[in-house]
C-alpha cells in the first residue's frame, strides 16, 4: 500500500498591513513566530524536525537564508538543515513542493515548510552609480584617497533606489497587467468591487465564527509586548457606492483596478507540517489531509502573466483524473479581484480551453459558493512568500469544517507562473 504524504497542521501569524505593528521586526522574526506556533500547536518534539524550508520574495542580505534564522530562533536544533527558496507569490508553494520531494525520496521524514515576507523590512539601497563609488572606496588607503572619494560624491548619489514591484522582463507592474487582463476578459469594475466586498465580509465572518483564530498564533511585539491576535486589513460592510468613487490605481485613464479591489502590501508568515502517513502514526499525530497532486506552470509574460490558476488547475485536475465539479473546497489567491474573475472566466471558456490549453472543452464551471469562503488575500492580506501555506492550511480546515472530500488551491505569480494543488480530507 502506498505510504501517503500528509498535512498534519498549519499555523500563521496575524497578517498585518505593512508599516503597522510589524514595522520594527525583521522577516526572520515573523518566521520564528509562525514556526513556534506550529510546534506548540502540534506538540511535536523539535528534535524530530528533519528539515525546514521557507519561501520568501524580499530577501534581507543580513538573513539571506531566512529559514535558518527563523528555525534556530524558534528552537529548532542546529543539526536540522534549513534552506530558503523563492518563486514570487508562490514561494511558499515551492517550499511545500520541495518538502514533499524530500519526503518522497526519503531524504527527510518530517518537514516544516511555508514562507515569510515583510515589505516593512524591504532593503532600500543606493543607485548603481553610488554603489560603484562605495565599492571602489574599499581600496582607499590614504588621506588623499579619502579626499578624492569625498570630492567625487554628488547630492544625487544619496538618493535611494525606490523598490518597485514590476516585471523585470516587461517593466510593467502586476496591476498594469491585470488592468489589461480584466479588459480582455470583460471583467467590469463593478464585478471587481463586488468581489472585493465579498472577500472582506467573508473574512470578517470567518473570524467571528472562530475559523481563522484556529489558524493564527497570537504574537506579542515591541517593548510593551503588544498583543496581536487578528489580521488588521479586513474592512467589513463596505458599500459598492463608496468603492465606485475610488480612482484607478494603475491605468489612471481607463483602468478598473483600485486600492480596494487589489491586495495590499502585507507582513506575515505561515508554515505547515508535512510527513508520511506512517510517520504520523509513529509520532501519534492526526493528519488533516492527504496531498494528491500538485503542479507548477509557466505562461507567456505579456498576455498570460496572471492566468496561472487557469493553467495550473486544469493541469492538476487532468493529472489527478478529477473534475472541477468534484472539488468541494476551492481556494484561489486573490492578488486582484479582476485576476480571480478572469481566471474563472477562462476555466469556464471553451475558446480558452481550445486556444490555450489544447482541450476540446472548458475545464468546468466553478461553483462560486465553494470559493474562498473564509475570505481571501484581498481581505486577509498577502505576504508574498507566505500565502501558499495559508492557502493549504485553510483548504484542509475547510474540508474538515464543511465535510468535503477534495479541495483545490491555486495561485498566480510574477514571472507568469502558476501553481495548483489538490488535497483530500484524511480519513
């Protein structure tokens, strides 16, 4: 009998808007909090952890292997190897896939995987001209050399290089690409605003009903140990009339994306515990879900940048021999409301299936009553490297809560990548 690879549990920090209560923390500290929360939640002996893998997008040069620093400070033994991966917004998904690979090949038995990001901790450097001068300054040996270096400096050299969330290849931001995508697939401004309102209302309801509190480990930060137990970006009760008044955020003239129907910059971390079924029995741990299938896809950057979920969900379902209609729980990362709706339109399109997927008919009708029922990234936030672990844990928890069998999670990512994973509730 096949030894299943299973998800035991997951844990995350509260997701906070960048520039708020995590402002003075480094990314590894958020990772530490999530790992410590997972260890406490599962009760697993720290010495049993064979590997820690974290995904991240915004790497701090002081902690370039953020997985190592997060693990050590969370109490994981120094004998446990740790490494960090990156694949834009699906970095945690990539970390989880790497964990599955280690377990499947016998390299590791018990792995913590997930991710962390803090845009509040974004390294901001000098421009190239100043960096060259500073590099050359390492050769200074005399007072005369120092005077020559100081004399070479100009006021503009001290201007910082502003961080930019844009595609290196195309030079366009994701928001600009999504505006184009929404127009191409006929996603209206009102549809996007309604979708965003629903995400916030569902997230608020999930907190009120106690679903999300089971996924989040409260933290204490700062000199006064401020207690934080909840995400701080949720805005329940927004009115469509108010959102309609907001100006476009990217394409100022014809765009339909606004600050309200786009995900916001977020700080946070999320991790999951993965192992084989036999190992779970040995350690006395109860799995939540079995990992059935997953895939990563690459698309064309100019036209298909944000269509990763449509490509990846189709591929994962095909590989697993399952239909979209068999999925009881659906979780799709909400980078933008327009992006999610466009992907749904593609999944439900015979034309898209024929032209882009090489299939005779559409992937299937997506039942929106199954989609992101506890809110999504538009409301909860999106720490780039962490979202994938949140999606996996929420999908498993919803399967248990809603008494479902199969769940699928998916996400788009910069570089025109996509990811999807199918899991089954563990019995």
